[in-house]
C-alpha cells in the first residue's frame, strides 16, 4: 500500500515538474546581506501557486478584477529583472535613493548595467527604472518618471496592501514584485513572487535564477501556501470577525499606532511627520489615510543635525537619512515591531515633551 502511494506521489510530482507553460519561481532571500542569494524551484508547488493567485485576487474589488499575467516569477532582487532585458542596459534608476539598490547594483559589477541615481535627474534613453510604491522609507505613492521605448520599468509593490495604504486601482504593470514578508508579516518564510507580462522576459528570469541557485525550501513553500489560504478564507467566509481578518487587524493596529505617534510628535515640538491624503480603498470600500510600515521622522530643531545619533542617546534605534540619499535630520522608524517595543519607543520619545 505504501509503495503504491509512493509511486502515485512520484508520478504527480513528475507531471507537475514537467509543465513547461507554468513559469513559476519561489525565492529564498539571503538572510545576511539581502543580495542576489536566491533559491529556485520551477514551477511552484501547486498549492502555493493556487493560494498565491487566490490571495492576490481577493485584494481587488470584484468589478476591478483583471488577469494581467500568464507567467509568474518570484524574485528576491531587481537584479534578476535587470539582466533579463533583450539587450544590455547600462543605467539602473530609482525615484528615491535607498542604500539597498545602489549597494546591490555596485556589488555585482555587471557589464550590463550600472547605478545612475535619481530618475528625475537622469538623461538618456536606455535605463531600468525601479518604482517603489508605496515608497520605502516615506510611504508616498510613486509613479514612473521616465518614458522611453528602450527603457524598462520594475514596480516594487511590496507594501501595496490594504493594511498600509488604500488600494485605489488594480496593479497592472509589466514587471511587479511582491513578497510574503511585507504582505503578511512572515519575513522568516523568505518567499516572494513577481508578475511578469512578457513571456520572454519571464523565461529569461527563470533561466537566470536556475543558473544562479540550487533550490528552495519545501517547508517555506508549504508554510506560505497555508498562510495565504488562512488569510483568503477569512475574507471569503462571510461570518469571519474583522479582528480575525489579517488586513482589518493590521490596519486597525497601525492606525492606532500612527495616532499615538502623531500625538507624541506634536507634544515634543521637535519632530515632524509626513501627511497622507484620504483616499477611497476599493478593497475595504472605506476612506482612510495611509498607515505606512515606517515613520519618516524629521528633526526640526536646528541644533540637532544628526537625528539618528540624537535618538540613539534615548536608546531608540533608527535608520538615518544618509542610507536613503537625504541629510541626517531624517530617520526611518519601524512601525511593525512588537507591541511592548512600540510602547517603549513612544514612552522614550514622549520624555522629550
């Protein structure tokens, strides 16, 4: 009996692996340096692929559902997309400088592309523009700056989920990157995916990862499939309490945290925070402002030139503006830490009032 079941499972796996029309990659991101250390399997386990599709569709209002992809590619890094163009592209662009993009681009020392800084200052025809929206670190919604037939645009939509921002329209771009880390908070699962419209680019991305890596954790795939299933079930079952629905819970928790932070910032008279417009979300059918995963805090006091060092004296760990291409009066603060950690942050910041 056991032998027959084993043979049946082997046949099922062989048929799954033999499907050439499904271009799916699962990615294990490097825990240490966040570079191009990725792992690969093609296609995804059937359960993970199904739940990923179901999860994605549930975010958009029924009337706005669109099928924009035939090929799925999960990626850890935009460098995979950068090497998948039809010809060499020498310039890689992003709207707001972050430490990660130039560091990773320069680390590869590729002959195909180089880091070229802010897209708004770029002059040329051949490029790769990376659009991070909502933006990390300031939470703003970005659109592509450049427009050229010889250019490529990659949309990093890691934070385009309804607990962080209003879903105002379906994401419909040529290359879109997503991750379980930000959408559900399960960063330790180390899985992400991309939606790629062009089958040829998807195949090249698949080949790049196949040549660069050796495998992906089956445990991570199964865990991710289960996580996405539970979240989708919560929204498809009509009797589920809102507190048991991930995006409702996350949005409620972030809204309360942002309210507390704004109150303390106002009381200290030392800092400022970005303001976000009210927008109607097609997923929740409610109107609300963004609640980004990070607070982009600015020290307004003239004598405080290094906000990161200033807050470090209060035992508040932040990431300074120099890591994002701006001056040291800015810091990025995580809004997603454990509740006890966030309470300590608020208490220490409030001590300045």
